[in-house]
C-alpha cells in the first residue's frame, strides 16, 4: 500500500513563499495498492495535481471518499481531470446521515453558478453514491469502514484495509473527549473514545486533523478540530504505528510546521510526522 499526500492544508489554499516546504494545497490523499482501485481521500485543491498525474498512469479505476462538503475538501473536484475522461471509472462516495440522499450536496457546488459544469453534465463514468457514516463497504479488494466524526455539519472518517495493511483517515474532527477527560488526560477512554478506538486499533497509519495547537483549541473548541497532543494520545491508545499530523492551519507557515515536526521527531509508539505535500509512505505487505 502506498500513501501519497497531494494537499495537507485546511480551510483554504495558501500558496506562497512561506508554505513551499509543506505545501499550500488543501485536503487530498491518495492510497494505492497493486491490483486495487486507487482511493482518493477528499478532493481539496490537491486533487487537481493528482488528477493530472492520474491521466499519465495506466490505472483507470478510482474510488473517491469524501469526508464532508466544506469547500477545502471539495473545491478540487470540478478540476479533477479524470472526471471528464470517459476511460476512467470513478465512484464518488458521499457521506450522508440519511441516505439515499435525494438532494446530493454536490448539486449545490456544481450548479452552474459556483462552477460552469453542472452535476448532470458529469459523464456517466462517474457514479455518485451516498453512504451512512458507520457503513462498511468494499472497493475491489479493499475494505472500507466509515465512522461519524465530530465537526460542524458532520464529517466522516474512513479505515482503509488492504491485505494486512490499514490506514485510518480522520480529518475535521474535534477530540472525542472534553478537556480533563479521557485518553489525553491519562484516564480511561470516554464512551466516544472507546467507539473510535475500535475503528482505529492496530492501524499502520493514522492521518489525523491537528489544525490547532492546544492553546488555540481551548479558545475554539466548537470549531471541530483537534491538536497534536490529543492525536498522539489517541494513536498511542490504539497502538497505531505511525501518526501523521494533517489539515494544517492556513496560518501555520513552514517554520511553524518544522517546529512541530522537531518537537515530535523522537517520539515512538507511535512515530509522529507532519504531513507534507508531495510526501509518500510505502507500507510493505
Ligand atoms: Zn477542512
Ligand atoms: Zn470542515
């Protein structure tokens, strides 16, 4: 299984000289495995370079999993070139608490006003499919388990398993315990944490929303994002091998992110790294 980061930023793309090392594109992660459809996690602005790269490859079977519909996670979708190439077969999985949705959320984005292409004009090689967060479903030989997260308007996390390897993608979520409670406080997991641990346990990689520092989190607890110390506590309890800090704040420049990377560089169980646009991880087996 190969994991490649095409966009690691939250909220809004931030191109510029002070984001060159970690990248300015918003949420988009590719997971590929031999003989399996390519999984695309979110379609932020990072989906544009991914789409252009996919056109140069032989694989034509894609499974796009959206976490939710905030712009930083879907704004690359209309610019994802494989959508307009009939040689591709694309399944777009959209979380909805009450499927089958009759009013697809993407209809509002692709309505001719925010982008010239309307949803009905997307070629039939692209299939849109609503799932209830919590559903488990296959994507070729890959097993996918979804789970509701904590975020304004809702968000959906995914565990992707191929053979013996698993990656968990949790972006745009608040911690699963209040400050002073649960894993980050060194206590027993809360009920919500127990449910989440069941999904995350033993994963090779956990990609997790750490948009805030702990201090920022305290003043923005209702925004539905987490911070590194919480991610580490969750990953440790779940016996995750490698935690990737993800969905960086637009105000976090390269120096800020290097500082966070340095702070966690020596951590083990789990190993911790900071997601970098263009970065890749190979999971053997
Ligand atoms: Zn976001
Ligand atoms: Zn969001």
